[in-house]
C-alpha cells in the first residue's frame, strides 16, 4: 500500500502540473507561445498516455521523402499501441506539440529552411519566428513543460570522440541531468565516445538502464557498445516503476533507457561502423565544427553505405517498440 501511495502522489503531481501549473494551462493556451495539437490536447485532458517524439531526425537526420514516411510510420505505431504521439517542433516561432500531416510535410520538405533546435536555440528562434526540428534536449524540455514524461527517439547525443580536447559534449546529456523525462532510445550514437558518454551521464545523475536481459549498453547500430550500463529492466512494468520512483523522489533528472538493435540486423550495423570511422577522419580533415558535425557524418555514412545506414536508422527508429512493448510502458505508467 505504501508503494501504491507513493506512486499515486507521483502521478498526482504530474496531473497537478498538467491541470493547474503554468506549463500547460497558461503557457499553452494564453501566451501564444505554444500550439498543442488537437489529438495531444484531447489526450492530455482525458489523461491518456502520450509519447513525445523529436523532429531533428526529420529536419536534419534523414533525407526527403524517407524522413516524412518514417515520421508518419512511427506515429502510427504509437497509435496502434493505444498511445498518442506528440511530435515536437517549432513552426514560425511557435512551439508545436503534436503536428498535423501538413506541418510534418512542411518540416520534412527538403527546400524548407529549418534550424536544429536544442535548449540554447529557443530564445533566438522564437524571437525571429522561424522554424526548426527539436533535438533530444529541445524535445525533452518541451515535453516536460506540457507534462509528458516519456519520449522515444533513435539516437541520443553524447560526448564526441576526442571530446576531451574539443569539449563537444551534446546538450542532450546536460538536459538528461536537469529534466525529469524518460528517454527511450537505441542508445548513444555509435559515432560518439560511448565510455565517456556514460561517465558524463553518471556525473549528471542520470539513471541509465538497458531494456532486455543484458547490461550491454547499445550503440545505435550495434547491440553491444563494449560498455555496460549500470542496470537493465526486462519489462515495461519494471521500467515504469523506475520512472515512477524518479518522479516520487522529485529527482528532477531524467532517465535513459537503451533498447538494443535486434540481432539479425547486426551485420549491417558492423558495416556502418566502418563507414563512420571514415566519416570521422573526413570531419577532422575538412575542419567541420559544432552542430554541423552530426548531420555531416550521418549524410556521409549514408552515402558510403549506399543508403543501407538510412534503412537501418528507419528500422531502429521503428523497433523502439519491440512488439509494441515500449509504448505500453507509457500506458503502464499512467494507469498505475
Ligand atoms: N541521431 C540520428 N539522427 C539525428 C540525431 C541523432 O541518427 O538527427 C539528432 C538528435 O536530435 C540528437 C542530436 O538530439 O542529433 C544531437 O546532436 P548534437 O550532437 O549536435 O548535440
Ligand atoms: Mn555538439
């Protein structure tokens, strides 16, 4: 009973935030800063489970039209599992939570001018009333503001290789350290220094767990990065319990759950790894810097593997819901 009570308090505070807190009611409807899509608004009001989705993968992670197709498919998988997808993006200076097909198309179309938006970009983008796709950090902070505790994506940013010299550490990691949203992903992108990324997450106080039987932390294209996560959870219920305790404790930091690539896709993964090494050399040689690095590498790897990395990304993106499991996580959590 104590357990149930504690969970109830956690959930209550989520709903208090949704109903009375500044985030949804005032910010969303009054200031004009937010635009909550109809489907998402209904789900928020009727307390149905919602899964947040990022949009940098649409604007910068994949070419047109695969980006559009994948975005729609991912949303539909979430709906098939009884949840509501809430894709986050900025359009004409308004933060959108839940996009129409037309809005998705606008962001996905290759001739649209869009910025990659993480936390640091909001003030400028909103003041200029321009548009862009939100990264993991940008999406997390918006999801939290409107009261969505779960967010699913492909790859999270991390500490870049050679990061100890360049200080190129993704804002995603600091966001995980200060925003209580659970991010379900294929782990950390293989182009990064995964060991250092896990160290950094520990410093930020982020609870990291692998979904499945092993502690091997996944590396996007491969199930095993060579590094271990501190924990693993085997069922959506276990994952939900962890997320619940995080909220009850008021930890204010996030959770990262890594879901490994399925075994039969691992050979493709190994080929992509090789291409990544080549691309990294090129980044150094061409002196590509800052936030241009990730899109540059993804594009080059895609070319080197004649599109098979793109297929793998699409597949990884879709298999974040093995048998629909991970989106049920959201159901479990909200109905506890
Ligand atoms: N993984 C992909 N494609 C992407 C990203 C990750 O396969 O486009 C995006 C995510 O939005 C992530 C961001 O949050 O890259 C991290 O970028 P950076 O390393 O600049 O922080
Ligand atoms: Mn960076």
